[in-house]
């Protein structure tokens, strides 16, 4: 998890990496929609590798992801694993970095939760994915 957080959001600083960690954690807990039966971070990584990174975290297909995690990255991942949440990623299942600075109000039909620096965070549907909100 620490390597994935770093690879996806190191340029966003500690808070940005924590928010990406929220999305990772939410996907593990969600067990709904496209995240059904993904019960661990390793499941998420394996799925992304199997689809050549067309289904989630594209960083797992880049060499930077495969470098060792630093102590700082591990401490941030541990905070996420203990349940720490950061707004606007608190209930987000998706994020992306759009061209330009503005986040669209929805992305693939998912409502915008908010923006932090260059990343836009999008909410899960509470009816379809209630575990994300518990």
C-alpha cells in the first residue's frame, strides 16, 4: 500500500498520499460493483496488472511503483490501515488527475467529493456500496 500511495501521489505531499490511501482502503472494504471480491491491496494490484492497468491504479505498471517503500511512506500507509480518513477522499472510490486544474462535477457518473491539489476524488454510491460509508 505504501508503494502504491507513493507512486500515485508523491507529488501531492503527505496529505495527498493519505487521500490516495483512503481510496485504496475504501476499495478493499467496498466489496461492490467493480470492486467485488477484491479483499486486499494485493488483490487490487494483481487485478490492475492483469488488465495492464486499465482498471485502476496505472502506477503499478510503471517502474517507480516497484521501488522499495520509504519509512515515511510506510508510516502514512499505517495511518490509513488504522482507519484515518481525509476529506475529500473519506468515502471516495475513485480519483483522477484531469488535464488542467478544474475537476468535473462528475466523472463517469460519479459525483465529485472534492479536489486536493491536482487530484479529483469521486464518491461511491451509498446504495450500491454501503460498506464504504460505515
